[in-house]
C-alpha cells in the first residue's frame, strides 16, 4: 500500500543535518549522518503491480556509516576537503552542531506527525443518511453547519449512494410507474362489471292531473322509484390493439429496468471517481504540507547559517519567499480538498451536516485481465444502452399496431340486468317491482378517418428506424469508450513504472548529492534541489496511481456489469 508516509517520508532535516555537519569535521559528519539516515524510510522502487500490493514498499536506506570509507577515500584522493583552520571555526562549529542535533530530532518527530495513517472508517452509516422528507430545507445556520469529517471506504460510499442518490431514486420510481402501467394494460384482458343504481323522487304535470282527476289546483302527485342496472362488458376483438398495448407496456418496463441498470453503473463510476478525487485532494494537501515543512526547515537553516557567519541575508530572503509560495499552495490545496469532499457528499446524497473523506490512502485498485477484443465483446453483451434500443424498436412496432387498430373492427359483448321498483306513483295505486335481462354484441368499425391512423403508424415506423440507427451509433460509441479506457489504463500502468524508475533515480541523485556535499565538492543547494526532485518524483508516482485507478474504473464502466453488477435477469 502506497501511503503518504511511504511516498513523502524522507526528512529534509536529515539532509540539512548532513549539510551542517559538513562545516565541522569528517568524523562529526559521519556520526551525525548515520544517526539520521539509518532511520529514514525510503520508497521501494520495485515495479508497482496488483500482485505486489501486499509486499512492503519501504526499505531501509544503507547507513552512511557503510559509506564512511568511500567518503574518506573520495576526500583524500580529490584533496577537496581540508580542515586547516579549526581554531578560527571552532565557535561556529559548536553552534552549528548544537542546532543540527535539534533540527534532526524535530525533523524525525514532525515527519511522523505530518503524515496520517489510514483512517478508521465509520461502522454504522445510518447516521449519514439525509432527512426522510425530500422537501425539507434548512432555515438556519445550525442546520447546515458541518459537525465533523467522517471517513468512509469506497464500498461504503457505493452503498450509501444506492440508498440516497436522487438520480437512482428517480430511476426506481420510473420503474415502479412502468410496472403500474403494465398492470393497467393487462387489465384489458378481463371483462368489466359495473353497477348503476338510481333512487328518484319527482313530480310532474301528468302525475298532478292523474292525482286530481283533471281538476286544477289539486295536490301534485309525487312519484318515487328505484332503478338498478348491473352490466357486464367484454371486448372480444380489438383489432390487435389490446395485445399490442400489453407488449408496449412490457417493453416500457424492460426499458426502465435497463435505465435503472444504466444509472446504477454510472452511479458506481461517479462515486468511484469522486472518491478518487478526494484521495487525490488529500494527497495534494499532504504534498503541500511536506513542501511547507521543507521550506520552514530551509528557512531555519538559512537563518542559522547567517547567525553563524556562514550564510548571507540573500539566502534568508530567498527561503522566506519560498516558504510564502508553499503556504499559498497549501491554502489552495486545502480549498480543493473541501470542494472535492462536498462533491462526494452531493453524489452520495447525504445529509446537510455531513462531510466525508476517504478512509484509505491511494493504492493500485487491481488489474484488468481481459484483452481489448474480449473487453469489446463483453461490453456489447453487457451494456444496457444497446438493449434499450432493441426495446425502443419493439415499442415502435407496438405503436404501429395500436395505430392501425383504430381502423379495424372492434367487437364487444355485453349482458345487462335491470331491476325497477316503483315505490309510489303519486296516486297510491301504481306501485310494483319489475326486472329485465339483455344480452347482446356490439360492432364498431371506423371506415374512414381521413388517414390519421395510417399517419400515426408511419410515425411509429420511423421510430423503429431511429432505434435501429441509434443502436448502430451507440455500438460504435461503446467500442470507442472501451478502447479509450483500455488505452488509458495501459498508459497509466506504464506511467507507474516510469514514475517508479524516476523515484529510484531521484533517490540515487540525492545519495550522490549528499556524498558530494560530504566530500566538499557539492553545495547545500544541490542537496536541497535533489530533495525537491525526489519529492516531485514521488508526487508523480502518486498521481500515476490515482490516474490508473480512474482508468480502471472507466474501463469497468465501459464494459459494465462486472463482476456481477446486473440488477435484472435478461429475459
């Protein structure tokens, strides 16, 4: 696992310690360098691969004591290191050696404190879920204030996104809606049964005449009756409209299933990409902090040399400018870190007071075992976008049949049973109860509609052609996405190897710069520059690992449903 401590753990204090010891004696230089360099972790320069993830990537650098004979031999042969004026430099030497010991001790302590270990992920993610009311919105500052940063793993992030992401929820609702529409279409296969009951109390001129015996002004006759009708209807033949409507609804359900599957795959990719973005932002913060620490160390060194009469004011000013620049870089890195964390929270759909971060440091996520050709074929088999276009083709054909059914005959059967009870006919003599039964068939046929039905059928036929064209277009697009992700993955894998070699070369350059400085043929600036190049090389290696992981996630998205991400069985 490539952690920040492993990538950026070499202390600048050890480099400075060697530089200061060079102004003293060869014996002091060797003993001081041995006390610091013996405990410095060095990034393992072995090729990074998925098989070597479990192997330790930190090795111990050869002790400077082992190089003592070589150093003294270089010094004697080149005759570049001379200590002929010990009495004149005795006071400066004591000041420098005391300061060197303090810097070496503080450097080792700061190195362990500045680079965090992998965070412990939260066990219960229920507290991260948002309010159950989607229409709720905060009205005061306390409701949006972030209480703390919660570390989560990538697996937890994907699980939270499937629970809370709004786009994923909407896709599920669309699927539920399509299933309800299918039930509505299936209901057309059954007969309908209706009941109608009327209770009526009325007066009329005829009743009044009958009640009064023809006399004007007599009491009006009030009629009260109860009428009930029970009717059973069944569409025997609909011209093909009913089966076409059912097939249309089934295709729409399948389309929404594929849409949900597509959203799930895209959501997995978006969460993964956002999670890697947080990891990268965290890495940039650590790199910026390491650079600030190195700049502070350089400033203290320059001030010490000036204090001891071995440096100039120009070196101090240069170090102050460098520190100011690195602090600005750290400020920008912290800002980007907060932005990336908020982007991850938005993708996950978490609560207003939640802020999450990556619990694990960047590491190589895995390998891709399929060839390019196998990946392309697998993508054709798995991508829901292709099957969606086939379903759109089925929908277009169903709409054709539905449109043409409007100009075909429709036959329906009906049975009607009627009961009527005259409770009061207004005269008190005409009450009674009766019933009736009617059975029949009805034929309806639109002989001419001005060409509307055929025009709608032609529109549906064009929809079929559009779906076929889109199938061809999406197929080519899928191949391009697979090839692009595959080539990016190969390139980033090579970048890991190249960056690893660069780290090895930078470590060797730093070792030679130290030896040259110990021998008196190099300068402290050479050592600091070599340390900066080593830090930059390790940063490039870290970036290569993150880019590799993103390319792997993009390839998995391009192929989809790996290893078992399919949400629905293929019919």
